[in-house]
């Protein structure tokens, strides 16, 4: 049997609300995944550096500040610059039109308030299995 799936949950920017991130982190852990939580107010560089250092299979960004488009653009750009090719998902308050744009930009999935945790777990497993890691 392979190693546990490793998920990074990050809170980029100045947003100080982390309840949703912690709920998702716990659900993923309870589903058998190893979760690395970065804590609040992380920079793009800190998030990408942690993803590399921790050898994660997927990155989850919790963004409630309204800066989701800019932050995701920067994260994806930084990942491309260093050759990091893993899925990224976003959780938070994201308008439906922005959700579509984020996916077009390269974000794997977007989860808004009220998304069943079972769906989040399922979609993350699907994303990582596509990358060839056991979920």
C-alpha cells in the first residue's frame, strides 16, 4: 500500500478567518489523508515553498477576502516558474462567474459555503488519482 495522500491547506493574504479551512482539514484527515495546515496570512512564496518542502499532492486555498482571482493567478504563476505541477483547489466565497474563470485559469475545483464535505473529499481524491497517487 502506498503512502497517504498529502494535502496542503493554506490561508493566503490578510484574511483572518480560518474556521472553514480547519473544518475541511479535519474532514480530509478523517478521510485518511495527511493534512498540512499553514496557518493564517501566508504569502504566495510561503505556500509554494511549503508545498515543495512537504511534498504534497494537492494544494487547497481558503480565501474569503475577495482576492481569489489575483491570489490564484500568483500561485499558479509561481508554481509554473518552479516546475511544480499539482492540482490546486479553492474554498471560500467565490462568485459563480469567478469560479468558472478560476477553473479556466487552471484551478482544479472551487468549493463554496455549504458544499458537502463528502463532495470535497471525493473531488480531491479524483484530482490526486488523476496525478497517479493512491488516494
